[in-house]
C-alpha cells in the first residue's frame, strides 16, 4: 500500500483556517476586526496593500466603473481602463528614463495580458514562453529552469517551477518539467565562494544547467529578482542579474522575472530589476498592481515576443473569461496614478533604506536575528540559532510562526514563513509596509516587532 503523506513536520500556519478573527474594515495601514481590535498591517497583508485600506479615490474609481458596466469581455470589447492601464504599465516598465532604460526597442516591455492574480500571471508567462518557441519552430524548447526556495504560484504550471516543499508534495509527478538550481543568498554563499563572487558563481550555475540539458531544450529561466516569501526578501548579488541576462540571450533562453511580490514599486523602482539595469523578456506582476482593491495581475512581455505571437497565432494563447476585467483595470489605473502622483516610489526607496537600517539597529541585540535585508519596503529578517555558524533553529520550534503569532496577538500583522533553507528548516519574517506608511508608523512597526521577537524568543516550543 502506498504510504500516506504525513502531516507537515512543522506547525506551519499560525493563522490556519480555524479560529481566525473576522475582518471588519481598514483605514490607511490599520485593519480592524469585528471585535473592534485594531491591527497595524506591517506586511501589507501578503505584500499587497501598497496604498493601505479604504483609499477613497481608489474605491470611487472602482464604483464609477462598476456603475457603467459589470465587465467588458475581452474578445468582444476593449475599454478605457484596460487601455489606460496598458499605457501606464508600459511607461512604468520603461522606468524614469523612458525608452532609454530599456535600450533596444524590440526589448521594450509594451505587450501584456491582464489576469486576476500572481499565479495566473506566472502561468501565462510560462505559456507565452512556450508559445514563442513553438511559433519559431523550436518545439523542443519545453523545459524551465528555476531556483530552489522560490515561489511562483499555485496553478499547476506555476507550482511546477516553485520550490515550496509542502505546497508541491501532493502534486508531484504531475508538474511541469523543471530544473532547480540552488538558492542564491548573500547571507549564505556556498562554501568556498566569496560573497563578492556569488553573482558570477550563481550565473555560471545557470549556464552549466543550460548546457547540461542542451540549450535547444530550454524554454526559459524564471526567477524572483528579490526572492520574497520563500527566501525572505533576498536581493540578487551584484552583477548576478546582468550575467543571467547575457547567458539567456546567448542561448536563446527567455528570461522571466517573477515580480509578483517585488514589483509594482515595492522595492522603490517600478520594476525591481530596474535597479540591476536588466530588462527581462517576460515579467509577471500582481500584488501591488491594484493594491488589493481588486484581483489583478499582468503578464508583460517584449515587443519582439509580441510580434512573433501575433504573426503565428494572432496573439497570446492565454487568459480567461475575466482577464482584463474592467473594474479591476480601473482599480489598477487609480492605484498606479496615485503611486505616481504622490511620488511614492521615491518615498519607498528613501524611507525603505532608513527603515532597514533602523530595524537592524533595533534587532541587533537579539542573538537570534541573523540577517536583516531587502530592498525598499520588502524587508526580510532571518532568524538563526547561532549567529556565528548561521545554523537554523530546529523546525519543531516554529520560531517564525511563533513570533508572527505574538505580533498578531499584539495587533501587528507580519508575514512569517518557515523552511527557507531546505523546505523544512529556516525561519524568516517579511515586513512589507504599505507605501503610504509615515515615519511615525514605521517607527511603531519597529518597536512592536522588536517586542514580538522578544516575546517569541521567550516562548518554548509549543508554548
Ligand atoms: C513571487 C510570487 N509569485 C507568484 C505568487 C502567486 O501569486 P498569487 O498568490 O496572487 O496567485 C506569489 C504569491 O505570493 C509570489 O510571491
């Protein structure tokens, strides 16, 4: 008889489906439950709520749009919100320097499919890559290369390129064909690799795998430019992304940037990879695109890819009934207009750097805090049992979840995750405040988070 899968080796979900408080409403960076308890949302939920809650301009824009039409089906109509959002996203992808930062016009990220969430955005990114190679007669290019400890989503394709042990386990055997390279962490470079050479080392791993598989069989390399929940806000080592770009171009392998969490301005530039001076062929965004006001994501791809898809098939063969939903696009237009008008990316870049430094100072006294890292308003705190060896806590202790739980009891929402090292061991906590968080609110987050760390460390396993 086949052995049944056991329960996960660690208590994974401190906010499991039972016993959750009922949400009532939110205003700014605060959320209230129906008992009247107030929570400071230090992670913007799962790194989503970039404008906080109850933004009157966004809700008004959605209502105005809904008063006009329930939904304009994409094969029958286009719409003002959809076209406006396409323009806004194209401009945002080009960066503050406009077309210059994307260099070659064929590389311009000016084509896109709007979807409903991050998993769909990644799923469509994989499909666009496969369709592109098929259209060019390269049907052998079917395999994806990804990194261990990265998360790309819960649909079968996106799950197939993800490495989140518990979430994959029940579906093994039915996932897409993918190679996994080791995680790239400046906090944990492989033995014998100096931190300064990590970018080159990690890029060389990719090239070696492309050559091992055979370039003619590889469709794309997918990665999170700043690894979110699975890595704990791990930024790329210097030079890594650029080398990856060169290697992919050299072997005809498409480069997919999963910016579902780190994109839409969360790291202080609209595209996280803008800071590495790299333009991918395909990019997935979602969370911050409409800031949680409506379900919205996008698969964005280059002009060159669009031309190939249009010539072969008339366009991308992906998307669903609600793709490009008019009210969701209206939410995206409103959110992105406010982000640009209120210069929130500049705010995230400058306040994010100060926030990270202040957090590092406030948490330095806890031996268990091994690393504080990230970009902009995407910050990861990695907890270790031993600072010198960087050894993790035993997974049974579920320390990240315990600290997350202490914070939640105290009315502070943060994003705790375990298993960032090998799927089982490792404890990280993400802080991803809304872009509108004031300096005073950021200070309050630091003080309350430090209190939660103190309380969590004081609790014994299972206590
Ligand atoms: C990097 C990344 N990609 C994809 C996804 C999947 O997005 P969603 O949960 O909206 O489907 C997530 C979700 O956390 C993510 O962080």
